[in-house]
C-alpha cells in the first residue's frame, strides 16, 4: 500500500478531535498524530471501517493557507494533492494538477448590510456601479481558460438562469449620484471600508484589488483597509464591510441556491458574510418555490424572481468563475471533490506510480 501526501487549507480550533482524546470515528481513516507547531498531521486506516479499503496505509497532511506555498510543495514533489489550488501560472508545468471538473458555486464578494457605511443601500449601489466588472474579470483571470465571466447570482450549473442577464452596469455617473444621495454625501464623509478576500487565492485577490482601484478612480474613495486574513483586522473584525465566499449546495437546483445565498435561514445570511440581511419579497418567492416539484416551471420562475430582489439590494458582487480543478497529480487515482472542497469516497483513493 502507498502513502499519499495531502495539503489542507484550514486549521481546526476545537479539541475533541485530537488523537489524545480518543475521538469516536466512523470514517475510513483515524487521526493518529497532529503537531500544531509544525502544522502537520497523519491519518491511518480505521480498523472498524466497514466498507472495502481504504487503499492508502497513511495520509500525511501539511496545513497552509498560502497558495504560493502550495505551488512550491507540488513542484518539489512534496505533496500529491491539495484542497487548495496551486497558482495558475504553473498550469503549463504540471497540467495534470489542473484537471477540470464541474462544481456548483463560485466565489463572490458580499457587502455587509448592517455595518457602516455599507448599511446604506445607496453606498452599496455606488460601490457596485462604479466598477467595470468586465475589467475586473480580466484582472482576476488574465490567463486564458482559467475562468468564465458571471453576470448573475445563480450558477450556470443549476437548473435555470436568466438568459438576458448582463450583470451590473458600469455607470460612473449613476454611482457618483448614488453616493451623493446617500446619508454620507461624499467619499470624504465615508467611514473606513474594511475588505477581505479571506485568503491568498490569486483570483480573489486580483479581483478585489481591481475593485478598490475603481472605487478610488471613480468615487474618490481612499480610506480602504485591505487584509487577506480577516483575523488581521483584530478588534475591528466585526466592522468588516466586504468579504468573500461561495454558495454551496449539494445538488443543482436554483431555488435551493437562492435559499442558501439570500434567505435569512440560509447559510450565507446566517454567517458573517451577510449577517442581518433580510428581504421579505425574496423569502416569499424562495419559500413558495421550495414547495413545488423540481420540474415545475414555476419553481424556476420564483428562483429568478428571488435573484432579481437579491441583486436589487446591491449586496453581492460577482466577478467571474474560476474553472474548478482536481488539484491532484495524475498518479492520484479515484480522487474527486464534491460541490465544495470535500473529497468524495476517500477510501477508494490510491497511488499509481509508474
């Protein structure tokens, strides 16, 4: 049996799962070591596993949040797969690592509707209309074939979309008028804007950097604090105005997608991304849609209605969808990810070396 080496994106902060606490495990692997200082861990087969496999005798983890580090580890043959992507400039050097697959959801920026100054809908409108989103897409995805343009909240993988959606207009005059009509009146009166892409992902960082520059050029907004890691805001963490994440659902249904993205009971408004957001018309449309059969045309109509209400509140910015990749070398077999970063049926994964 072979050993696979993986890299994880996140650390965990609870204690129950640590090996010394003998957690109850029903998966194919058990955690046998963890070093918080070295940011490493190992998993071995669970002797109580009831299915065939697992086929790996050990899985070694390195924890990192830096995309460049991921690329260096792959190039140095220190890891076989990662949940985080390697920089796209490495695509030509290791095309096997960029095996494309379809996944539901794509990264977007959300503006907090309960924190100044983005609590003012006119400020949000100004921030969105002052940006050329086609230019942001080009900045985020300069390498041809690394992404596709998005013009609406709903993913193109789900059951329906608005075929006429063109995205938010780039309208500098309307943006300036909205800011002037807001409760602040001008860029000089705006409190500091705090923004974060929540990580080192190259696409998200380039996109947000471009957005900030459009704000500066077209609205005169200079007072912007950018932090890759939201925790770097310290005591001002609860003042973050813009953050980044994706909508995650397990099957391609538009009504469920809009519930996740915009319903107050859904995961996005229920998190720090959009906490406090509530739109009665959106929720009425989603609630009705979810009572209908999946093939009922009205379900799609209501989902599109919910999307219209959502985008009319100017809380979401969609700047492009990266083409999802498996992030695993060719010798890693049966390695598949789900709609988010979860790995499907890890007990089937094996290493095939020539």
